[in-house]
């Protein structure tokens, strides 16, 4: 950080965490993402907004190589995290996904106990030497997921028995249990009621103290509430990227303005 007098949460001072250059994504013959260039800051919430099918979730999935699992998908260009090319042949996608956590649209707890849901990642990545260390990791993750107080007396009960909002916070706890540096969220509130949504949004704001958070949302109000930076996607192009306040109040591109005012969507 250049100036130690500036507070750590001041977005201006945050270094770049993720850098994408000339990223193209193809599904067979369909050119889904076209020439995306963007730099995403550390310890910042960045929102991807745009109409359905515009490429925002596809681009999000490039950041932890989830598209690798789709046979017909091809990604070109460069995506770096902390200056390291994540598509380099030397990079193990499994290790990458420990560093880049993911939370999906629909809460998807494993059919296991609450404890085992959170312990799963740390176990497969060998992050705990014994049961006591694993207990600490699980407790810390559940606290970071803002659900510890609700589940601490029922850790052996199935995660699937929780309410929708609790399940999503459990999935966030599961994602942060491997101590990732980046947290990707693909419409994490779209299946939740307003109260659960507010809880998750509050949690997202807390998480940015430790992570670079990237959230895809169909709700412009949500983007305005939780993010410091916003990227507007349209027809596979990243049309505009900048401070959230500016994107919503003084967008430079007429397509952004049309979307924000409801003329396209």
C-alpha cells in the first residue's frame, strides 16, 4: 500500500487481485464472451450486472476454471490472480478452487452434517493436522458465514435441514473454510426471501475485509447496496466498468444507461 495513512478499507488503495486481458469464451461455435479486459481489486466487492444471457456468469466461472468442466467450452486470453496465470498448464484447478471459493445461485449443501459440510474442503486439502484444528477451522468458517450462533448446538444435524437462508450462509462458510483469497458468488440471493437476502448482503459487506468478492446479480438494487465496483455486461461484451456510484448515477455508455433506467433488460 502506497500511503499508510489511508484506511485499509479505502477502495482507492486496494491492489489489483484479478486481471483479465482479451478473454474470449466459446461454447462450440457460440462466441459467448468477447474481448473482456478488467482489473478487479482486492478486499472489494465487485458486482457483475446485465440482462440474462449477457455473459456475466460465464465470465465469473472463468475465474476459478469452472468452465473446464464443460466439454464444448473454450477459453482464450489471460486471467491472472496475483500476477499468476491461472490457465497455465502448471496450475492445478483443484488447488485453484481452494484459493477461489464459489457460492452458487441455489443453496447446495452436501447431504452431510453441518460440521462435515464445512470440514469437507479443509479435509481434502489437508489443512488440519488433527481433530482439534479441524474443529477450529469449522468454527471460524461458520462464524465468518454468520451462522455459528444458530448451528453451534446442532453441528451433527444435516445441513439440508436448515432454512434456505441458513443453507446459503452454510455454503458461504463452506466456501471460506479453505481460506480462499477470492470469493465468487453467482446470484447468491436469488432463491432467498427478503430477510435472508438482507442477512447475506450484510455478510458480503463483512467478507470484503478479508476477500476480493465478485458477485453476479440480476438485482441492480443489490449491486448498488453491496458493491464498490460494478461491471455491466451486454451481449458478451464488458460494456462499462467503474465505481458503483458512478455507473449508477453517471454512466458513460448509452447501453449502460438504457439498462439502468429499464429500457433494455
